[in-house]
C-alpha cells in the first residue's frame, strides 16, 4: 500500500482528488520535476494525447511514439522525460531511473541507433507549472495528495489506468474515489 505524504517535493507525484474538474488535471498523476521557492513544475504522466509524435514534428525520423499531454503551460512546446540519464549529457535527475531534458542531438542519435526505444522516453506537449506558493495553496484546498515518485509509473504500460491503479493502492480511505462521478453535476 502506498502512503500519501503531504509535502510536495522534486521527485514526488501529485495525485488529483476526484473532484478536481480542470480538463487537464481531472484524475491526473503529475511527476514533479522541480519544486522550490520559485515555484513548481512537472508533467502529467497518465494522459496520452491520442496523437503520435510524428504528427507534430519530424525531428526524430521514423520514431513514432505516443505524445502525452504534459500540462496546460506551453502546450505548443515539446518536452521529454527519459530513463537514459547515464547516456544523455545535461540530463537532470528527477528520481532514480527518471530524467528530464538533456542534449537533444544525443537523443536524436540514440533514437536513430535504436539505443532509445519508446519504453525509455516520453514526449510531452506542455508542462504543469505552479507559481511560488500556488501548489501549497492547492494542497491546503486538498486538490492533491502527494506520493513518493515511482519510475514505473512514468514509463509503465496502460497510463490511462494509472490514476485508478494508484488510488486502489492507497487503502480503504481512498477507495470511494474510484466511484466518484467524472461530472458531479450529472449525478
């Protein structure tokens, strides 16, 4: 069973309350890449965009992995998280086995040589960002619970079921969340 921790930090995951109705954050899981006095940012890891990378850029040749919605900030920009921090210069470690950024030319080279597969990297349109103290306010409003980051949640199969999977591991206190209506006004 996962134990919710109430303090956001780099490398932790935010799991949205079921009543959070924002179109990006409803039933979302966010990996925080950075959290500090200047604000926070991360990527929604459980929302594929139902679009292939090749539909938005030709930079990666025939590499045609899924594109994910990273969040509502800079949705016209591409970001990436990968597991190859030991191979990609300038990568920034989020948690063990999860890195963001790094040398884009090296990523292209590793993709074209087959040393990076779609199991090793996720591309995001946009990111999730919070101004200083904004996430703390949202925590007081109980919009999120915070868990330690787990790399298999970032790169695992069936990302669309991740929110439910995590909630089911939180114990009986959280199990009613599963049955919370997607649109409470329709209840």
